C-alpha cells in the first residue's frame, strides 16, 4: 500500500512541486503567464491520453510491465523538462513526462481493484490518499524553498530522482496482481469495444463523470492559484506552499474519517455527503465572485471546504466506478482517469481563455466544476442505501 500510494502521488509530485515556480519560469523563458499555465494543460493532455494505453496493456500483459515502461518514460520526460530552453520545449517535455506519470495512477487503482471488493476498495483508496497526501503538503513547500536557494530546473531534477526511486521499488518490491491474458486483444476494434462496454455501465459512467468533475475543480485550483495567490494577493512562494499544506491536511483528515465511517456506511451514502461539502465550497466561491469581495480569506475558505470534501468524494467515486469490472480493472481505471483529466483539461483551458487579471475566473471555474459534479450525481445516480452486489475480487 505504501508503494501504491507513492505511485499514485507521482502526478501530484510532478504538478505541485513546480507550481510555486510559475513566475520564475515565466521570467526565465521570457513567456507570458498564460503560456506557463499551458505547461500544466500539456501535462493534463498527456495524462488523459496516456491512460488509454496503459489500461488495455495491463489487462493483456499484467500490471508490472506497463508500469516499468511508464516510469522509464517519466524519467526521460523529466530530464527534458530540466534541460528545456524555451516555453514550447517545456510544454513538449511536460507532455512526455505526463505520458509516463499516468502509468502509476492507472495501475495503482487497478491493483487495488484486483485485490479488493468495492467497500474494501474505497477504504484502500482512502489509505492511498493518506499516503499520497504527503505530496501536496511537502511538494509545494519543497518547491518554494528550492527557489530560495536554486532555480526551477532543480525541481525537475528532483522529479528525475523520484522517478528513478519508483522504478527501483517496482522492480524489487511490487508483485504482479493480474496474470497476463493472451486472449485480450490489443487491436483497436476490440479495445474500443471494451471501452464501450465499460461506458455503457451506468454505475461507471455516472460516478466517473461526477468524480471527474469534482477532481477538475481541484486541478482548476492547481492551475489558477499561482496567479491568484502569488501575483494577485502577493503571497511568497513559501507562503503559497503553506496554503497547499493546510488544504492537503484537510483532504487527508477527511479521507481517514471516510475510511472509518465506511465500516458502518456504504460508499454511495458517503459520496453524497462529500458532494454536499463540495457544493458548500462552491457556494462560497460564487459569493466571492458575484459580490466583488474576492478577498483572500473568502477565497481560501471556499477552497478549503471544497478540497476537504474531496476526501469523501474521490475514494468512493473511484470504488463505485470500478466495482462492476473486476476483469477489466485496467481498462476501467484508464477510462476513469481519462475522463478526469479530460474534464480537468477543459476546465483549466476555459479558465485561461477568460483570464481577466482578477480572481473571478478562478473562483467561478472551480465552483462550476463542483456544482456540475453534484448535479450529475443528483440527476443520474441510482439511489442506494447498500453496497453494490458484485462478484468478489480474486484472492
């Protein structure tokens, strides 16, 4: 579980650590703030497209071989980011870095589903959030302090070391959880047919889209907060890191409360409660935008409520999405991740397009993601008071 949590955190490490460096990258590469934000959008594009490859590959060859290959790609992409001499080059290498990073996220979820039933999967995802939650606490702080003693390229140097460490751990520690299936075709027709089968499952589509929209609010925060908090409200990079720390602690605590409550509650009830919290955070952000009172305290309050509520939303939405697909866990996990990062890409791109030099686009985009997530679950989710009845996972 520790290793799976670290693998799940690889995307977070690759995002959170370099966020405080946005202004430094802008000045170093002689680019605009919008172009620097596009390096994050490029990362999202890589994450959403790469996952479609790793899912079918892992269902065919097992979890370990695609994971090893993905980590190797991540290391190469990190080297390219560290050596980039233009903003366009950085965008390209961020795309390559993401194509490798997404392997850890897809396959960690698939491995959990290989070994757990839905309720235990939700508790395991909460445990993964505890482990990976260290990343949003430490990564921005580390990135901010690195900028005080070095430059932004050192941050990508640490990404290289992180990737190498993960690769060594996978090679020496991780056991295979899904035997290769020679009958699983990798031709486009059967692969797309498998994706279509998963999408037709209402449990998957509703929970993956609702969870993906809520997660898009988080990534809107990641993309927009450097400008809003550092440039608009003049927080230092290290202070920005502490803001990340507080929000991450809220997310971690909520995920552990969720794990404890799942001993007596079902995943659908906990998901609904989490979505209500997301709506509460969205309401505060909307008030900030509509009233013109986008003060730092009001924004941070809405962000904190939103982020903390994700501790209930993310593990239960993931478990409900994967519940009916034990034999296609890799494909289902990949499709879920693709939906999440696809929605995040659209949200962050839209926020960048309406950028007006204020905090309003940031507040409205984040709130819109949360409200849309709640509406999808409210309008299309099946009402349940008991866990899904599905076949048990293999021992």
